[in-house]
C-alpha cells in the first residue's frame, strides 16, 4: 500500500511542501543532498531521497540517487529555484496505470507552470476527485484545468500554440504519433528527414523492456537468493505488471551456481502472490502472445484467482540474446524472461 497511488501522491506532495518551505527560508536553495559519494570512474553521486523518518517509511528500503557529470562540483550540484521555475504552460497527457499525478505536481510547483491535464481514459472514474476535491483550490484560481477525451482531444491539446512543454506518460507508439505523424509511413519519412511535426519540447516517460541483472560473487547464499527472488516477484506482479519500470528480462550468468535455485524460488514466490486486477486495455492480448512462446510456463497460484480474467504469471527460460523480437517487446503484464549470458 505504500507504493499505491494515494500514498505516492501524498508522499510526493509532502516532499514538495518541505522543499518549497526550505526554498522560502533560504531565498532560493532547496535542501542539500542527503549524502555524496564518488564512483570509481570519477562521477559524483548525490543521494537525495529519502530524507527524514516519514520518507524513509515511504521508501520501504529504496533510495534515490542522482549520478552527476564528472565535471560537477559542489557549486553546480544544485540549481536555484528561480532557474528551475521557468513558468509557461504545460500540456500533460497522463498515465493510465496510476492515479497519482506527480507529473502535474512537478510542472506546477517545480517548474512554476500553469497546467492543462488530460487524464488517460482508463482513469476517468477517479479524476473527478482530483478536479473537484483535492486540487479544487488550484482549479478555482486558474492554475490547472482538466480536459477529458480520447486521441482527438489529446492531439488538439499538444498542437496548441500556447503550450510551452508537452508531458506524456505512455508508450513509444503514442510519442511517435505526437512527434512524427499519425501513420507509420509519415513517421518513417519524418524521422529520416529529421522533420518532427511538432516543435514544442516534449518530456516523456515511456514503457520499456526492463532488465533485472544478477551479478555473481561470493556474497550469494541460499538465504539471500530466496530474498532477491521474492523481491523480483513482488516487483513484477505489482499492479499486474502495468508499470513502466516493471522488470521483464532477468539477466544472469549461465554458469552461476545458484541459477536454477534462483529460478525455483522465483517460481515459488510468483505462485504465492495473490495477483492483481488486469485492468489495462490490451494487456490480455499481450499476455496471450507471451503465453504462446516456446518454453513459456504458466505459474499457477496456490489459491483460486481473485479477479475476473486474472493473468497468471508467465516465466520463459533460456531466451536467446538473438531473439530480439521477443526481447524488445514490452509485455505490460506479468511476464518474466530468463536471459542467461
């Protein structure tokens, strides 16, 4: 529950309030990094999250770090708020897999922008709470407006001449349509000529085929093999795999002594998970595609399914590095592939 929509939104909002209060106190500078370290190849790494007890509880063992350029100094690690809050108008095409609009908070309170927020149709059922309750004071003052609709509304919004930045969370296919054209032929021609159909700057967070890399060494034992297999299963099945950062390809050494045991424990933990609702349109087709692949194994649960049309986890072992069609296809559902190297 700590990584669910309401908690993510609340935690992000609290962090922004803390930062803005510090900026107000200092006259422009936010908090310094929690810690700094230098990598073996000369990069400065700034730990920026979590800060304090509340954020540590929300982090649930995770941490956020920024890897800085090699020539970064203590004087260049931070920007003054006036350098960041550049103002303007942002058009936000929001995600469909979460109802925590942190992109809206970023644009409004860190970049100082007025925002037009178009929710994904998947989230139309919850957006009224944001518009008419949580963010109503900002709506009433004209700092943010909400628009609903499908592709036509989104296309009209991003082409408006008053927009200073487009913010999109979605797939590469959607980004290509916005930036390069509606058809594949138009996209190809415009990419070859480097003539995007829209000149407005675009900030995009896109789905991907994410790796989970196992590094061998003397630190491994049966106990932490089980621990990391459990962590991977949780990360994969959170939100039914409808997460941009969801792991999909498990990269591990083919001669690793714990290889088979890790996969066995992964299979065990995948079966223990109660599953999540497969709410995202089209994920059923993706699940069926991967289920039809060679060596695809359906992991049956230890209890009856909890949701209609529940998508049981799929585990595909021994995927070849040459199988780029499979390795470059985002699943967006509970699929894990083992890539031994």
